C-alpha cells in the first residue's frame, strides 16, 4: 500500500474513533492530525475539508451495512428458516459491547441526521428502508415456503426491523438486558404456529 493510501486510511480510522468518543463537532482536524502523527496542513493532502473526511468516515462505517450480509434470502429453507433468522439477528449485535459503545454512539449521531434532513439523512433513510424491505421480502419468502403464516407478514417483518434497531439503541445507552433472549422472543413471535421455533 502506498504511503498516501496508508495515511488516508489511518486518518479515516483515527477520525472514526475521535468522532465516536468526542462527537463530530467537537473533534478538530488538528486532533485527528495529532492522533496519526502528522501536521494539520498535511490532512489537506488527503481530504479537501473536514466535511469530506466525515463523508469518508460515513462510507467506512456503513460499507458493510447491508441486509443481505446478515440475512441472505437464498440461504433460508423450510428446515433452517427460524435458526437462520435468529443467527442473522445475533450477527448484527456487537460482540464486544464495551468497546463498540463509542462507535454505536457515532452511528446514532449519523442516524439522528435522518430526521433533520441534511446530507446524510437521505442516505440513512435509504439504509433503514433496505432493512425494512429486506425483512418483508424474507418473511414473504417464508410464507411461500409455508413456514410463516401469510397473515400480517408485512407488520411482523417491520416488527423484526424495529426490534433490531431498538436493541442496538439500548446497547448504545449501556442498558444491560438479555438481548439474545429478546431477539429469540421476537423471532418466535414471527412464527405463531403453536410453540417456539427457537428453543
């Protein structure tokens, strides 16, 4: 990797951590430069402005945030549907909560812009809509397979998306709950065929 590419990536990673701990507004370019051991003017060799760097941090953070990475519809069949749904949700929760709280706070900072419009609002809304649509398509697939009741498929799909979103929000606030058990209940409630799909 070339020095310029390495330094650009270092700046993005340093900015991500500083934004996560201090917030975007309270983090200066001088702080980011100091974190990677360069001068503030050197940042402009890589990024034209702080706004451009924030944009790169956004892209870096959400590059893997796609429904199909957690719930690939083609992997779901009659035998594994409930377990695949359960495991896919668990993959969305941070494994090391304590170290990821700051990153989750930064994620929330970007998410909050969705309600206020702005540059990231539309992109955040598109990402959230992808998950709403993804859960809907997944449960429709389950209904075609005969493992999910067809009644209220859309509402149950959106409920799953909301549960995932709220679990990550509560994690971000540091509230200790049995998130695995909560997600299991949400998955089991999706089936409603007398008995739990996930034991």
